[in-house]
């Protein structure tokens, strides 16, 4: 390693990035073949994921070791903070695409298919989809997926909202604990946060089971099923990632890695967790409530 | 190894002059911004010839009416792949390469903010393009529905569909990581004392470009993910029968796609804003207005996307809104063009190769900009839509626009990279031959386009034959003259007149204060910047 004279840490000879590239390459090639029905695709996909996990372990271990040795100064810390914030912004935009699809379908394409609006929508409706009246939720004029009942907001979704909001609270308590230098308290409250996160995912899985088994609500249930499963599915995936991040931070807390001044790993994971939380609120309002 | 080795430190003091690792591992494991910049630039040069080869296949087929060389499906996959390779494999990586090489030196920084991430951003590219190009060798052939991948056509593609989607995800990861790194470098790594308004224009334009990338690439990733689920998991995002809408894909795609075209041109504006002042021996005219114009273009780029979709039957209010917002872009772009011209006004100008390419850029990019203004007029666009006029328009802004800026940048900075001057005589020849052929290639496309020749079709009506033949002559002339560029680069790397640190008489900025060739590590000790330091 070496640092510039003013102390900015500049690593040398990084071996993990190429491992990551190979891992992603194998993952994508495997998934592509799997989707096309090739037998080796599935195995290749899991092999790729294994390489990715190996890479993430190795890369993070290196960074943690460097951090513990005190190689990073305040300026490096600022770089990390900026990167994490911009990464979260990119995730916001990613969800934005799916929310955009939801709003577009509800505000524009649905009413047009139902014959509302100027520019000949009524003719399109009469000629192509005669008799179709647009009401959200819909599985479209062709009743794609064969009819369904929408997921109500009361019950599991409301419980899930409370679970995530509570986890936001426990996460903040953990943050205050580490700011006071109380690492044991931090670990306890983080444990609660991670547990709430996984209970959320379990509830979500049960909700999917309910949807498929009792409501007839499937990914193939027209635009409602598409947006419902795409938004909640990607959100659930992000909850899992956030919970894993917090879990790693918790393990590091048990090893005593953090101080009142130096705990950016905690903050990065917490930022991510709050981001996931806010996305859920958007989901709750626009997917479930209205 | 990127492990902490404190004993190593003890031997060498608090900073060592770590040279590159030996052999191939140097390039695979490097964290040095100059090495990574070099890798990006070579990658993009190789892809330039691959994408160029595809263009020549297209032009060879269009040499005469009728089907003569390739079958129509392969022709369509050539137009699709040519676009994907040139956009994502040539212009974007080349600009990232220049950003890697130049931004730390322009800011007086020791390296990029996150060197390991920087390595990963590059080393994704060869793998991503292996996936993309491999689709050409699959039984079903490569993607053939156009680079915009509109459903429902794209969903009818064969087995290569999933691989194209994943190649896009893969490249997107690289772009987002690279952009985050650039933003962090610009905000956090400036030499102490350097204010934002002291930054060179190339840095400013890249800052704004990086923001555009972070904001739009994830949207593109979302759009192709929805295509993937529509194809494999029975969703109905883009199917009217299920309540979705194929046009919705176009909205989401162009929300990414329009900022993307500014991603391809804003760094070019930055480069030109360095070269014209240097060879006019005057500071850039209207620096502040350049910064604000760049920011305005970036903002406007988010509210003009549907001008690509005037013929889809949008409501009238939307057509009018997107027409006027598109026309507004010509205001900040005009500010830029007038500033470049004003910089040259009464300058003591000389016309070395970079300056020739820069002036060529200003003239020919403006031609492309004006045809863009024509296309912005909704009622007129209904006539022009999907004709060769559109092809002429975006090739004028991308080839004598973005590509010329890259050529200019290479000639401008190669003495700093190699320590040798390139062959000026050959460079000038390269410019003039390219400029003649590029106009022979693209100018006739305006005529056939206005006369109604559709794009992306291997055959055409007899009346378009003459101009197509001329365009094909231009294409082969332009394509083969780029071999000169490769020769000039190799010659310059091998030797040549030694360059001074300043290189150009009118050079301004920190990158010219270091030796030529630039040492492996520059600015390990931060330079001191005062309000009077010339940094731009």
C-alpha cells in the first residue's frame, strides 16, 4: 500500500475486481442460458453467485482490515460517504422506472384502453376492446391471467408497514447507542432491526403465497399483477440486501470494530435501510392503499 | 496485494513510489488512474473498429438497391449492434478513459477517489461486450430490432434476447460505478483551495455527465428488466391486452435515452473548451456562462424525451410541450457555440491537428444541431420520422461531433501521455481526409431522408441509388482513413520529437505543469491553489 503525502489512501494491485467481473460474467451467462431452458444454465448461475459471494467477502475483508489499521483518513471517509449517497440515488432512480410504469398504466394507458381521452381512444376501444371499462386494479381488456382479487392494504401489508417503521426506529436507537460509544447496546438494537427485517420478508413471502393460492393474483395477472410483483419483489430483494448489510455490521459490532467517531459502515447500512423504508411507504400508498 | 502491510510502510516512509506491477498483472490489478485510462482508451479504439466494420457491412449492402451481400435479418442485427457498440463500447468508454487520465491531473489529485472501484468499472467492460458480441454467434443471431429495443418486436427475438438484456445490465453497473467515482473525485479530491468555478471545463462537463449517468442508467436497467419479465415471466407491462402499453416502454427508454445523448456530447463540449482557448492563446470566452449552459442542457435533457415519439399518437398537449422544450435546448447550446467562436475572435490562432478537429467539431456539430432543430418541429417530424434524415442528423452530432472531439483530445493530450509529439503532417492529413469523407458519407443522407428513404431497411427504391452509392464511397473512405489514426498513435508511442511539460504554447491548467510523459504518480503532494492560480 501507499498513501499520498497528504495521507489519502491509495491501494495497489487490486485482485478482487477481476474476480467480481468473472463472477458477474458467469452469473449472467448462466442465468441467460437457464432462461433459455439449458440444463447447465442453472448450475452455472449458482456457480457465478458463489464467485460473487466469495468476491464480496474478500473485498470487504480487505477494506475492513485497512480501516481497522487506521489507513483511512477523513478525506477517504468523505469519498465513501459520497459514493454511498450517490449509489442510493441510483437505486431511487431504478425504483423510479417501476413506479413510473405503475403511474403511466394507471393514469394513461388504462383510461385510453377504456376509451377515455381525445385522439380516437373511443374508436380504439370500440374496435379493439369493445365492452372494456377501465377500473383500477385491472388485468387488462383481455383479462390476462384469468381474473384475480387485488391485495388489500389491511392485514399483512399494514403489519409489514408497522414492522418496517419499527425497524427504522430500532435502527436509530442503535445509531444513538454507537454515537455514545455503547457498542453492546448497538448490537442489541441492530439485532432487533435485522430480526424485524427478516420477519418482514417472511410476511411478504406469506403474502405471495396468499396471492397465488387464494386470490388468483399472479405475475401474469395483467398490469396489476406485473406492477404489484415487480415493485414488491424488487423491494423485498432490497430489504434482504439491507438486512444482510445490517447483519454484517452487527457481527462487526460484536468484534468491537466501531467507535463513537468511526462507524461509517453502520451509517451506510442505516442509510440504505431508511431508503428501503421510504420506498416501502411509497409502495404502501400507491400499490396497496390507492 | 491490496492488504495492509505496515512493515512495508516502515521501510519506505509514509509514501513510497510504487511502480506498476510487472507483466500482464499490471493491467489486470492496476489501481492507477493513468493505467485505467489507457485501458479504457485502447478498449474503445478496438471497439471503434469492430463497430466501424459493422457500419461498412451496412454501407456495402446499401451500395445498390436490392439484396446483395447479407440477408435482411443479419443486416438488421448489424444496424442494432453497430449502435450498441458505438454508444456503449466506443464513445462512453473513451470519455471515461479521458476522465481517468485527465481529471485527477486537472484537479491536482493523487488519483481517483476510489481506485479499486475504478479498476472494476473498467474490467467489467470486456466481459460485458463478450456477452453482447457473442449473441452474433448464437443460432438465433444477434439482436435485430434496433438498439432502442422496442417491444413487441424485441420480444420476438430468439435465444440471444436474455443475453442482450444482461449485457446492458452489466455495462450499466460499470457506468454507474465509474460515474459515482468521478463525482466523488471531483467533489472530494480537488487540490486544497480550488473552488468549483476554478475547475476546467472538461471537469465541469464530466461532473454533469456523471450525474446524468447515475440518474438515467438505472432507469434503462429497469426498462430492460421489464422487457425480460414480459418475455419470460408472463408480465404485461408492454402488452395492451393486459392493460399495459408498448408505448410506455418508449417513454421509459427515452427518459434514459435522451439524457444519454447528452452523456455522449457534454464531455466533448468540455474537450473543445480546452482546445480552442489553447490554440487561440486566449482564455475561454464566457467560462461562467459555459458552466451554466452545460447545467441547463442537462436539466432540459430530462424534459424532452418524447420528441423521439412524435408519431406514436401522444396527446396534442404533450406534442406541443416536447416540441417547445426541445427547441429550448438550442439556447444553451447556442451559448456554447458563440462562446467558442468568441474565444477565437482576435486570438493569435494556429492550426495544429487538435485545433483542426476542434474547429471541424464546431462547424459540423452545428450542422447536426440545426437538423435537430428541424426534427424538433412536431408537424415536420411526422414527415422526417424514421427516415435517413434522422440518421444524417445524429451521425453529424456523433461522428464529426463526439468522435471528432475524441480525436482532438487524443492529439491534444497524447504528448502528455507519451512524452512524444505525434506526426503533425500525418495528423493534418488524417483530419482533412476524414473531414472530406465524413461529409461525403453523411451529407447525402439528408437528401435521401427528405425524399423519404426509411432507415433500418436493407433494400430501397431505385431513386435513392445514386446518393447511397456516394455515401458508401464516403463510408469506406472514412473507415479506412482511421487506420492512419492508429498508425499515428503507434508512431507517437514509439518515438518522435520530445514534448515539453507545457507541450502547447497556449496551454493552461495543472495537467501541463507536470512533466511529459506524466510520471506514474502525479500530485502526491497537493499543489497549493490560490484564486490567482491558472487552473483552467
